[in-house]
C-alpha cells in the first residue's frame, strides 16, 4: 500500500529518472585533440593499460549504480509505502481540544489547556501507521487547527497554536463540527480533551442514533481525556453600576460574588475608576462554602464612568486558580437632566426636595393660571408637577405628578376624605418605592380616591389608595392623595427619594445599569447611524472595521473589558458564567446518557518507518558518494 504517490506516478517517476540518468552516463566524453610528433612513442610510454581501461569503466558504472539507488530511495520515500491493510485498519481521528475560559485554571502544571495540549501530543505520538488525525479547538466557536494529517510534526504544530480564550465552551457546536468532519470516513473517532465544564443541557443534546434530535454521533467512537485536579475558585459573576434615583450625581454599584470552594473564603473587592485604575471603593466579604452573595454599594465615588471591580484575596486568604473571572467591568450611565414644570403656589418642602436633586433636574415654576395659558407646552416637559391644583379638563396625554389633587380636574375621582390614615399596604418592588420605606409616615388628611380599571395602587390605608399610578396610551400619571405639608414625609429622607423615583418613572428614563455583554456572544449596539463604517477596538487594542446597518452595529465579544466604537461609545464585557467559574473537575463525562471512556493505549511499532528509513539511507548514500568521489572510487 502506498500512502503518498500513487502506484502509477511512482513507476513513472522511477522510470523517467532512470532513463535520464542512464542517458547522461552513456554520453561519451569528448576529449580535446592534441597534435604531437611521433605519437607511437608517447602511446607506448604513457598510454592507458588494459586493466586501467577496465577500472575506469567500472568506476563509471559504479557511479551510475549509486545514482540509480539514490533515485530509488527518494521515490520510495515519496511513495510512503505501508504494510498491506494498514489503511483499512487506520482510524480517522478528530482531536477536540477545549480552550474555554475554565481551561485557563492553573491547578495543572501550567494550565489545564497546557495539560490538554500535552495529552494531544501524546495521542499523536501513538498514532498507528494508517491513522489520520485532525486537530480542532473550541470555546464558544470552533476552529479547525489542521486538516486530516498523517504527519505528526504538523499535528503537533497545530496543537501548539491553540491559545486560551475568555469565552464559555459550546460543546454542542464543537461535536456537531467534528461529526460533520468525520462524515463518510472509515473508523471515525473523536477524542475530547476537556475539564468537562459544560451545562447539563449541552451534555443532553447529544444523541447516539441517526434519527434522534440534537447532535447525532451515531457510528462515531467518542473518547475523553479529562484534565483538572481541584475546585478552588471565587468568582465575580456580575458587576453593574447606575445613577442613584435619589441623586443622579451619585453612583450605586451591585456585585454578585460566589465562593466555589468547599471551604469558607475571605476576599477583598476593589473598585477602580478610569484607565488609570484609581481606587474608589473597597469591601471585604466573608463567604461560606458555595455561597453566592449580592452586595450593594450605595455611594460609589465614580471619578470616571468606566469602573472595574477586582477580586483580591483578603489577609490570610489564598489566591484562586482562575483569573479571568476575578475582574468585572461596568459603565456608569450618562447623566440625564430632566426638564420639569412645577405648577402651584409656594411649597418650600417641595422646592427643597427638587433642589436636592441637583443637576439631574431643570425646574421651571409657574402659577396655575400661567400654566393653563401655556398648556400646549406641557408635552415638551419630561414631567409636570401639579401641587394642590388640578387643571380642568384633566389632560389625556403627557406625564404628570399630582400632589393632593383638588377640584373637578382631578385625574381620579375623589369621594370624601380620610382623617389620619395609616399606611398599611405597599406594593413592594414598584419603581416608586425603590430603595425607600414609608413605614410610620404620619398624615393628617388625605383624599379618598376612586380608581378606574387599569390603575395601580402603590400604597394604601386599609384598602383606600394613598398613592396610585395610571398608564394609558400617551399618558402616565402618579397621584399622591395627600398634601405633603400636612404630613411628616418632608422631614424624612424618603421624600426626595420618592420624588426622584416618581420623576424617573414618569419620564421613563432608565436609571438602571448600562447593558453589559457576555463573552462568546455578538454585541448588538445602537449607534444612530446606518451604512457608516466604524472602528471597534477590543480590550487588547485590536481594531476591526464594521459597517452599521439599521442604526446599529454587530461585533463579537471575545474578551473581558471595554470595547470602544469610534472612540465615542464604550461597551463593557464580562465572562458572567457560573459554569465556567465552577472549576470542579469532572471525574467522568456523560454525553446523552452514555459515559465516555479514555482513548486506547498507543499502538505499537514505529509510525511511517519505511519512508523515514528510505530518507536516512538516501542521506547516507549521498555522504558515501561524496567520499568516493574525492578518493577517486567513482567518477
């Protein structure tokens, strides 16, 4: 069997080469004629003897023979002869190397990925004479590092080129790619080099029958090489920041930290701002075994909108094995200034609360009569506050906050009054009540409101609404049924916070954190332009050019950090994957209900020894001919 050139090509090259060499050696040497006097005398004294002529001819034939042998050895090496039946017994093997984020853990010598590459090279060294292998690496995407090769050097170079990633692993996509590469090949085999950190649904999407749903591995021998030695990691699963609803100049941050160790851990979280990483906050956390905790920081001094949280071991703590989830990034939303119209008489409490919101609001004050005269301008404001007044008729479009609405213009019908009502029920989780409590608020008197279908009670006294909202197409209103001056609410810190929440709710301005993207996914970012070419710079400084379509731009998220679009938009990216952060080694990987076995021991015998021996013999023959030429054994 020939694994290189075909039999016809081998015979043709050998025959053509032999004819050329023989022809060159059969050409007679044309000597230069020299006229001398009395040539018989010179011939008798210096002429060539018979035995010398035979020796000269023998050297020429010996030289031709050496050249023919050299040609034969080169042709044999190119033809790559193999034992009969080796191709029929050979396997087509896909070496599938996991390079997801968890493979950067350092519990193996070097990293888990380094151990997987070493195991792949050991497998390559043990391939049989008829085996062909292909190296594939995967994280969220799949990369063919080589084609099907019999050359161990090329395969080892392909494994050496596999680098770590900061993306989660997509086992389903990788197995589907491997199955497609092996379709129609004899003895198909997949050897999976991994730590087994995959979601259960990915492991269950594998089928071993041809007609089943999911990735079909029917007829494919799938083996495993598992890496990883211990579970030792604490991870920042989430980090987000937003403008405080009560003070848009203040920043709130939220962290989600999980201890994946089997023992308690003490960690230090440091938050830095800007490219210079100026420390702005530090917090120490003690976590129990396997504990996940959400920690809120109410007032972060963000000197820059770009924040980075870094997980450090506290005093006496130990570093973990995975570094990629020890950092998380967040972007503080830009400061939005709300345009507010306040209608009504003097109210120092209300004016003071608005003043406490600082630059987040721009307030214009008008009397009821002046406001009625400029009714057409109300839709241009983010919110209109009616303090103890209610325009007639009640507006049907716009955004309005009513404090103690009176008269026929009240948006909700009033049926009498409530004397000294007690707050008994609140709608927890409503945006108006975000981060505040109204417990024990004393109220002298309140209007008894009658709600219509679709209205929502936010706070009530024994079923009577004290605070309600109404949402209709084009209309959003918040109604407070009492005069704040006849309560102790303005004396509490909850009042400016309630006012800020109400204005944010009415203006529908999102004060939540800026969207963060997870690695391994495509980012879809609105840029307000179409068919415009933009440059996207990743956290490592690599730049790519993208074209915006339908006022947005798409690009892959492959690293954690900040992506910058034309130096005007910034997008944070994080790993945010608990499966990758859980570095517990898998003892045995099960796919589709079937446990995988390790690969077979290396096959005995040298791989491709015949062509290698032919090349070695050709080199040795070349050295021998060089020596024989200089010693005049051959010509």
